[in-house]
C-alpha cells in the first residue's frame, strides 16, 4: 500500500508522478466530500452519491496506473474526461459557485494538464475553461436547477474547509515541483562536474601525450637535421627529406590537436606585437610551397600597394591561419593554381581592416557541406576511401583564431570549379615602417656561435637520445657542453662549477626541472640563466616554468634556428 500512498517517488518520470499525485489527491478529496456532504452537513443524496462514485473511480485508476504502465495514456484521457464530469455534477449538487468544492477539481485539472507530457495540454485547458463558462452561464440563467440547500452556518464551515484544502493542494503541488526541480538541478550539477572532470582529464592526457610524442620526435627531427647538414649523397639526402617531411606532418597533427584543445578550453591567448605583413605572407608561402611543387601547382600571392607593411597584431596566428587555408587549397587541388590575395577594405585612423582570400581551382565543396565546414573534426569526405588525410581541425582552429582577433571567416565555393576562403581582421598600423630581416635557413648551423657568445652551457636531459642530439648540435655550434641526467645531479654540478646558461628539461626522474630550478634560485649564490627545453608546450607549462624561476622557454622538437636565437638573446649574461 505504501507505493500507492507515498507522496513522492523519485524513480518515477515526472509526468507519471504528476498523474499519480493528481489521482491520489482526488481520491482523498472525493472521500472528504463523502464525509462533508453525507455526514457533517447531511445534504442531498446526489452530492453524496457523486462523491462516493468519484472516490471509487479515482482510487481504481490509481491502483491500475501502478500495475499497468502501458495504459497510462488511456488512464490520463479517462481521468481528464471523468474529472470534468465530476466537476460538473459536483457544481450542480453542491451550491454551484458558492459551494466551493469544485475549486479542488479545477486546481488539480490545471496542475496536471500543464505539467503532463501530453502534446494537447493547451487544448484540454481550453476545454476546461469552456466547461467552467458553461457552468457559470447555466447557474446564472437557470439558478433553479442548482441545489442550494445549505444553511448559512453550513456554508461557512463548508467554505472554510474548502479554503483550507485548496491551500493544502496548492502547497503540495509546489512541494512536488520543487522536489522535481531540485532533482533536475542536482542532476545538472553532477553532469557539469563530470564534464569539468572529463575536460581536465582530457587536458592532462593531451599534455602528457604531447610530451611523450614530442620527446622521441625531437630525436628524429634533430638527427635528421644534423644528417642533412653533414652533406649526405643524393640517395641519403632523399631518405633524410622523407624523414623530415613525415616528422613535420606528425608535428603538425600534434600542434593542431593541442591548439584545438586550448581553443575549446578558452585558454588561447593573443600575442600582440609588431610584425611584417610581407614576411608573414612569404613565410606562409614558403611553408606550403614544397607541397604545391610536388603536385605541379602554381602558388602565387599578391598584396595591394596601399597596405602598410609593419602592423600590430598576433602575426603568428595570422600566419597559421594562412598556412591552414593555403595547405587546404593545395590538398584539394590536383591541377591549376592557388592564389593568396590581400586587400584593404577600410581604414580609420591608425586602424586598417584587411581581407585575406585564398582561391584555388580544386574540387570545390558541395552546398550541403558548407554549413558545418568550420566545425571541429569535420571533413567533406570522411569515408575510409577518402583521398586526403588530416585531423579535420585546421578550419576550426582558423575560425577560432580569426574570431579571437575580432574578425570573420567565410567561404564561397562551387563544386568541381574551386573554392575561395576569406577572412577579415582589423590591425593597427605602426609609425615605423622599416622592414624586418628575414630569418635564415634553420638547417644551416652557425659554427661560430660559441665564439660570439662564449657561453658555458650545462645540458640537463634524462632522455639519452635527446641528450645526444642536443650535445651534437651544441658541439657543431662550437660549444663543449656538460650534461646532467636529472635535476638533483644538475644542482650538484652547479654547486661545483659556475655556468652561464642551463638548458633544463622538465620531466625527469628523482628531481624534475621545476623543482630543481626553485632550489637553484633559493640556494645557489651564483645564478645562471635557465632555459626550459621541454616537450611540455601547453600554456600552463610555460607559466609553471616562469613561476619556478626559469628565464625562457624552448619547445621540443628543437629547432636549430630557435636555439641559436635563444643563445644570442641571453649572451648578455656572460
């Protein structure tokens, strides 16, 4: 019996809970009417008979609803229909508008109808209102058919009891809604917490997997660069180029996944600084030119003459967007041209709005695919037999970068005729329009760097291959670096010898690079320049390095030119 009379059962769906409570309430109300009209007030027998019949019917529906849940739709329909009939009969037999017991039915009909899962609840609300208006019309025009046999004392007690029960019904209905709201709110909070935990776990996983992949990849790419610099024969040079191309492709995939992860977490930051527009475009063209040459495509670019060269914005992200768009155009173009064009669309004071467009003569994009083209992990052809590979993140990352710079990105395409990708951003024009020196080929190692900087270097690296690679690169630059395999060993070496510069890995056994740096900053009288040289490349990793007391950050895989620039940058500490 407890399952029939319990007020709230959290295991039931909300619409079933509402139906059960309405049936339970009407059963007690009908029984209350039996006692009120049949015993306390001793009114006419029709009111008493209607109350008894309603009690039996509502209680039967309540029992049946718990036994056969497949018949709930039929039970709801019958419940609504009979409730209107019981309301009408109760109205006629118990003093109509002044009797007050019909208010119970109206409250429960309205509450159940609005809260139920039925698509036709508005229709039934209208039917109920029409029924009520018909009863009022009937009572006003034919009052002789309304039984009004209650004395003034009986009317007072009847109205008082009815008012009290209406209050109880309304309160219980609100309690039921509040319990359901609390249940849903708790469920939402739990889901939100699980989502946050899952995102944090994913971020940690991506950071760890990035480190684990970059560590061996650093050895592969570094050794390939050293081998290429050792003047191999033509066959060996072909093998080296294959290793380098494959390594760069893998690194690009890793970077795309990390960029998207940071974008999704809202942790992407703009690095606003002066940059050369021409160099930015030429770098993007140079990065993608080899692929265009492999396919025999003509890769060109043009810049309108009225555009200033030295601008202020995140040039690195603009270049990455260009590389993504040009790379996509080359990937999906088998013959013809890929052209990058830059034009000025407006200028206000020191602000200029530039529109970049990358046009190709490739396969084009179907109309049905244009809508979700900039969504993550979306590819026009995602079948197993697709001709082109990729993560499907390039355009999503590009869109995020452009919008981060308050710009817009869009595409026009005709299938089998080609596509044009556009993005428009506002940049600040700087007064100094001098050109910036183009970087040299990163493969060429300057063998005189050691003589130009005279740095004493301690390399702290636990991975044997990466340690060997870094030592070889530094030796080719003219240095004679000392090495340590963990943070504790590095501290002991630094206590015995004074070094100008320490290249410090982060993840190491016994004592990691962050803890070792903190100890060095606190305990050593002579303070070297400490540069993090690590495969942990997330933004949080850079901040941790800064907080630990490191002076700079160098990401793996090691780029020879970046290492050269870092050594020149910190030569002032000699």
